[in-house]
C-alpha cells in the first residue's frame, strides 16, 4: 500500500496516465494506478457505510482482481454496445483510461468512453459513456432501473451505478454521461447530468473514509 504523498500527481502526469491506460484491464499500469486509490465502483459502498469502516477498508485493499462471469461478458459485449450507441446517436466515442484528478489524487475512475456530441452548427458537447451489458432479455428486467409515472425507465439514484457515474463526472469535470444498457432484445439509454450537491456530499464522505481508515502515512 503506497502512502498518500506518493499518490499526488501533476496535471501533465494525470493526462499522461489517462493516455497510457486506455486498454484498461489489459494494461498493467492501469492496475498499478488503481491499487492504492479508491475507485468509483466502490463509491456507493463507502458513502452508504454506517459502521465497520475498518472492515470495509481492509476488504477494499485486499480485493483480488478476479474477473467474474458478468465482468467477462461486459468486456466482450462493450465494443458491440459502443458501436450500437454511435449508430443510435451519431455521437463519436473514444477510449478512456484511468483518470486521476490532481485535486483528489486518492480517488480514481475509468469511464468506458469519452463522447463528442456533434450539435450541427453549435459547438460540440463533450461527455462520457457508461455501458452495462447484463445477461437480460430486456432492460425492464434490470433491478437498477425503475419505471417512472410516464412509463419511462430511469437509473435509480440510490444504486451503485449512479454513484459510479457521479464520481466519473466529478473527477473528470464533465457535465453529463450517457448511460447505455444493452440487453439481448432491446436497450436503455438515458443522459445523467452532473449533480454538484450530490458529488460534494459524496466527496466529503470519500475523503473522510480515505484519511481516517484507508490511507497509509508511513
């Protein structure tokens, strides 16, 4: 476990790290950069924790890099889903590596893709794309999506995926992320806007957890 001072990073180094880790889970540097940081996939667990913080810290530090069946499916299906997304939206997608914000070097995130939304004569809009490829026939079977009064489905704000996306936006500085769920027979697509208030609340809890229970000072 590296100490906090070793995690500090300049903006040029942060940019270089993102560029050098775009292969993500097939890249050794990606694993190394993640190893001593709290990553966005764990943000929900930390922010909702009420007790046994030391136990959670130990669990996160010792978590093995095991690829589950669901993770393997996601890796295999993600390129197909990204292509489907571009055909549906006309947006351009680009790979994204591991992002460390120099103002929060103890945190990190790996968005699936960066997005350029072309708006005709308007200036292009820049955002992120987060893809999920569950083994479901329809997105209506996904427990993290809830049906609204108007019949549309929406990602539950209390779910880990929402915390993950809010962390991605907070650390990258982007203002929106398209959440794309590719199923066997259909898909779900929604745009999630950055919620400053939620991120500030999350960041406060993440900082407290890291410095009180996770960090090594030696």
